[in-house]
């Protein structure tokens, strides 16, 4: 059984850096072992993007954090497309070098930002899952980073006043309380595995065989990245 980092009212600034470091150590060596053809595979969760495009987006987002470059419209679809286009003539190895640097240097900066950049760390981890799915690799939206990802999910949903949800996870020891805590709306209830919960919050397709239960809230309401 996996025990997640406790979801407290007080944000832990170490979580974003720890999550990115764990993902760096697992994902980057995997990617360096793949052929160039694998980087051209489509990513179902990101229409019109290939594995290479997703990685270029991820690396550019982290380098923006490292270099403190947040101009108007940053991380909009148009901004993301420009970041990818700027790396069009880069080798795959160079993109991975930038990704590795970003995952190393951005984490502590995100941690010190007081929560304002936490969604970037969680988004990077989710995109790593997207890439694993495209490559046919196991462990998408799970693995060693899951406890810290769930902790970030807890603080993000609470701080954003997201729909309240109580999650009883098959593969996590303690139930999670997610979303706003005002008590104005009764919490929904989720029963299932943690990876499926992450998919719902990330707006990713859920396996028909996942066998989860969701009550008191619509799946679309959980999408943390909608809009």
C-alpha cells in the first residue's frame, strides 16, 4: 500500500521539488533509451502534439520558471505553440537536456513561490504520464511520485476552491479530502485507484475497465485544468 504525503492545510514547500526530482530520475533515462521514432508518436491526451512536442512544452515551461520569464499570455495555447516552434530545429537529446535541467532547477523555485506555481509541477508530472501512455510504458499517473502528486492535488484544489471530494483510494492507505472546505456544498465521493483519480482531475481519458465509483459530482467538474 502507498501512503501519500498528508494533505494538511499548511502547504509543504518541499513537495514540488521532490516530485520533479523523482520524475526526472525515472523519466529522463527512459526517454534517453528510446529511438528518435518514438519522439514522433502522437500523444492522445494532447491533440496534435507528439511526444517531442509535449517534452518541448514541458522543458520550456520549467526553464521559464528558472529564468523568471512570465510575460503576458504565458502558458496560453499560442504561447505554448511558440515555445515548441522555437525548439523545432533542436535535437531530441537537446530537448531532454533542457528538460533535465528544468526538473532539477525549477522545483525549489516553485516551492518558494508560495503555491502560485504549484500547478506547473503537477502539470509536468501529468504530462510525464501522458508520455508514458504514448510510449506504451507502465506507471502512467502513478509510480514513486504519486504521494507528492496527491499532496499537490490536495493543496491546489483547496486553494482554488475546487468542488469538494472525499476519495477512498484502493492503493492508498488514508482517504483524501480534496477541494474547498467551506461546507457550503456536500462533498462528492470517489472510490477507485489513485491513477484514475488523477486522470479525472487532469481531464484525461479513463480506462473503461478502471471500475471506479463517483457520486455527488460530475466527472467534468473535477478537471483542474479545464479552461
